[in-house]
C-alpha cells in the first residue's frame, strides 16, 4: 500500500490543480505521521484537491494536494484518516 501511495504521489506533481493557496514548507513540516485529517486541515487550510481516494473496505486511503499559484505543491497521504506520508515540490519556506 505504501509503495502505491508513493507512486501516486510522484505522479501527481505533473498534474495541475484548481486550488490556488499559499502553503509553505514550514507549515508542511508541522504535519506529522499519525495526525488526523482534521489536524492537517487546521494547519494547511481547506483549499485542497483530492487527487486519490481508495476504499476497498479495509484501510481506506486518501491523498490531498495543496497547490500554490507559483506551481509549488504540498501532498499529504492518509490511511484510515491518519497521515501516512507527505511530500512537496518547490514550496516556499
């Protein structure tokens, strides 16, 4: 499952998003594995794009992306509603 999420996360950096937010690397650094989706939304805001959802009845997963106007992005992957991984591309500090 982790390999699948990282594969999807790597692919998404080439995708564009309708969201236009201002997320920084400093904010993303505050996101820790095991945090709830609600806690992450409090840090990064609710202007995100759902780029993947998978619910086969066991270990549902969801990946959210925050895209800044300068094309930098933050991506957070959740499994069972908790942070499993995160990544970024070119976020401002």
